[in-house]
C-alpha cells in the first residue's frame, strides 16, 4: 500500500465550568476522593485558538481519573471532523494521560472514513495561555482501504478550562488547507514482536482497594462500573516486584454471564519499558479458564502496537478480589 503523510493543526477547548460546559461529571466515587470521577465531553476542535474561530470538528468521549497517586486520566475519545474532505471521518484515542507530566503520549487506535485502519500515538503538553510549543504526534492509517498513511502532529492538551493545541508539522506537498495537509512518505518501518508475562492484582475489599465502583445499580450486577488502579507484578505475590499499573475501567456488560467490558491502560514502570504503555479493549468472560482480549495501541517502545492478551485467573476469593496471570503478545515498531 502507498504511504503518505497527513498533517493537522487545531485547538481543543475543554470547559467544565459556567452555564455551558463542554464536559460534565456522569459518574464518580461515593467517598470524597476524586479517584473515579468520570466526565462525558463534547469538545469543540477549532482551526485557531479562539472559541469563535472556524469549527473543524468535535472531540467526543469520556475521561476518568484512573490513578490514585497522581492526576492520571483514562482518555476514550473520538475526534469527529466536520470540514473539507475529512467531513464525516473520525480518529479514535484510547490512552493514559498523566496530566502533570510535561509531555504525555497517547495512542491513536482506530479511525473511520479516510482514516480507516488508523493506529499511532500523540504527544501532549499542557500550557496555560495562548503561546505553546509544538510537540510531535504520529499515526498510521489507510485511506480508502488502499493506501497506508503516517501522520506527524502535536497535541497540546489542557483540561480544566485550558486550551489545547493540536499541531501536525511535516514537510508537505500535495493537498493542503488551513488545518490539514498531505504528502507521500518514503521508507518503511519494521515491526517486531514482544512477549510479556505478569500478574494483575484486583482488590475491591478492605480499607485500601485498588478498584472501586463508580456507577451502576446499588446491588452489583449488570451495569456495575469499576475504576481500577491495579498493581502489575513480576510474580504471583503482591509483594513481588512491581512492574506497572493497570489503570482504567471495567464494567459488567453481560446479563446472562459474568462478562466484563475491559478498557485499561497498562502503564509500565520497570526496565527499558519504564514509561511505555499498552492499551487494552475487550470482553473478559471471567468464568472461562482462559480469556483473550485485544491490545489496540501503545506508547513509548510500544508505539503502533497491536496484539492480544491471554488472561487466566490464578486466585480469587468470595469478596471479589482476584489475581490474574497475563501473557501478552504485541507487534510494535
């Protein structure tokens, strides 16, 4: 398939205050902590920094506070474009956003229309005010099912009433407009395979749970939604070496079986993968001996990742606590 580069430049406006907020709280914890606070968002994407500048799309989705020891957000968004030939096309983002870090990276995990088969990653940097530097983002996608595209961009993400700049900057030739441009890309990137093995500790009981309910019926069942900040360890014991965290949400999404919707980011903290993440999205049929779920994206050393995770329950109790063994296989660059 023919490769090309697509460049974007736009601003993301997130407003949670005032009479017309673009994001509102829809779920959260029953205690006084912020862990688990979840907002639904319909954010304008504009060509310029002013809210009155040309509207080129909407960022629609949810973000949740999914970390207990830092301001770390689970981001689940679709960028729905409304302008030029990309009108009706979308890009999907699923990733982890540690807001207080200077630069954050999140995966592009899919797309529609002219962004079919999209995958890649974005780098975000928060700024107060209008003057912001450019930070790169890249993603790969296929246009019209016949050409693979790599795009380089920068996304500057500001939550809590801050402007977000998303800039893609590549030397281009071909079709251009104020907010997007295209060119052909030469060269190929080589993929490699990585295998990971670790244990996932999900604790919902006791004084310091790693997961808590944020939405759903009073009696746990269909529709119960949990926010999780679960340790990932090298061995079965919780006291074994901590290699990362599983941060995100899972929900009981089946009425006739114990079936979970899993939307998690595996944030690694050890060795050469320190700072890299994998994004998981899938169905977890808990009572099956082995369950398979999709790896849909990644960051750091797992950029452009795709693959699968095999989960096997190693231990559980009547309170709902569990230790799950994971074997993960990913293709990445």
